[in-house]
């Protein structure tokens, strides 16, 4: 567990090669359904190569590291995985004439990126005002300008990024339906960088415990990113393996605990969690993997499930996915105990979320308890 690292006044994200190595090593003995599925296999390998090549100090600025699960950094073309195609791809750019064309193209992208960042920040500020109208002033005691983020701006005396705001909007929509005090712990599968975790940390002071589960490459980035903010007690995979294999609640300390675990450790989580969340990652897995996550989650989740996903999933065979995962298929993975309830996505609509992509399911027993209490 560690707080933010600072070098020359600039917060950077710490490399932790031993953590990455352990994840890669232990992944070799992971079995289905906890192995990386086809859609994410290429990403996982490519990201690991890029981590080894560039490190993660400037994670929030490295498009090659973030592409697929977060925004940040100037867009650059991603080289093909095939070594021969990669050789040609990189070689062509160095040839006379071509180098000039590529150079001009890069310059245009740079200018456009700068403009886009300005617009993102402008929109983010409007959305933050809307959220504050509904929830009051957003207080946060940490800065998000770690890892070279270029979409940073000041809000209520702290540094926040435009990339975080869509996740704050999602969380605001969630809390417009679910009382904050009913959410003291949260499980998320496929959190990507972990911006949803940060958004909940800002909005909901009752949250004490998070479990985030992701595949090795993404998990490594997210673990180190969340540590860099200094607003969680991050329990990483090495911490998890070096103590009791069963996770024990450690929520007695000031900061909320965030367990960052790979898929094959999910079943180690035995204690109850209030809510479960998944956003746009079930639809990139295979149906049996979604069912496996839901099956274990059902045994620990006490209040409800919040899913965001494209209704029809990805187009067939996207990224070599074997079977399309629709939102209805995700719904069916949960037992009869989870009942669909009203949901709306008014804040996240501003980031192009379609209202039908946002679904809430309340656990029957929790709903009955609530009715009795009223
Ligand atoms: C499209 S991104 C979504 C990220 C984030 N939830 C969001 O809404 O921005 C998909 C995420 O699913 C993760 N993922 C892919 N396969 C997974 C698996 N088998 N188990 C857990 N996470 C997985 C990826 O690493 C990535 O973080």
C-alpha cells in the first residue's frame, strides 16, 4: 500500500515490475473461465509490451497504454501485432517522402488533440455544475494530475481531469436512484483505469470497501494509478497473496480500501458487498465468463447490480469474440432474486450514453427489507 509519488514537483506513477511479473507468472496457471478471452487477448499482450517499452510514469498521457479502456494522450497509430506487418508499418514511416507525410499528419493530430482537450474540459465543467446542482459541492482531498494527465483543470481547489467526469456522471445517475448510505461497498468487474472507483470515492462518503477485478495488463495499470492518487488503501495482488488468501475487511482505517485483483482471485472474495457494477466489459467477454462472474457475485452481493452495456453487444466476431454478449444475455446471467428497477441516465446522456444501456437490478431480499423499513 502506498500514497502518491512526486518527482520535481510533478506526480508520477510508479513502476512496480514485481507486481507485473507476478501477475504474468500466475496467469500461466489460471484456468477458464478466468483466462483472458479472445477480444482482450491482443490488448493484454500489446499493453504488456508497451509497459515494458515505456514504463507507466506518464500513464495518463500514453495513448498506447490507455486505448481500449480509457482516454488520454495524443492519439497515435497502433502498430499491428504481426512482427512482419509491424516491421513494414514502422519502416514505411521512415522512408523519404513518406516521413514528410507522416510528420505533417502527426502535426495535424497534435493540433486537433489540443483543441479536443479544451472542448472536453469545457463540457466537463458544465456537467460538474449540473452534478453539483443535484448533489451539492464536490469535495475531494486529492489531485488527479498524476502520470502526466493533459486534461487537468482546477475544481473547488483540487486538480481534476476531464476524463474522470463521464464516470462522475454515471455515478451521479446511479445515486439519483440508490441512496448513498446503502452503498458502503462495491464490486466492479473490468474497471479499466479505475475512474469509476474514483468517481464513487468523490461522490459517496459512505464507501469503505471496493473490489476491482481486471485482467493482468489493465489491472497492473489500474493498481498503480489508484495508488498514485493517495485516496485509497490499495491492496494489490502481491499484498493479497502474501497474507491470508481469503480477503478480510480492513475498513477500520481512514481511507477506503480498494482490493485490485485478477480474475482468478475473484472467488477468494467471500465477505458481503452491497452493490455490483459492470460497465461495457461484460460485452467484450464470452457468455460463460459473464455467467461465472455473476454466479460468484450472486453469493456475495447483498443489495443490487448495476450494469451498463450496449443492448446488442459488439458486432458479431468483433476482436474474434466467439459469441456476442447482449444486454439481455447479461441480465439472464443473474438469478430471479435480482429484479429490474427504474433507471435513468440523465447526467451520462451528456456523454452519449443511451438510456437503455443503463440498468439497475435490486436484490429481492434487499427490496423487501427496504419496504419493511419504510
Ligand atoms: C471497454 S473497457 C471498459 C472499462 C470501464 N469499465 C469503462 O467503462 O470505461 C473493458 C474492460 O474489461 C476488462 N476485461 C476484459 N476481459 C476481462 C475479464 N475476463 N475479466 C475482467 N475484466 C476484463 C478490460 O481489461 C477493460 O478494463
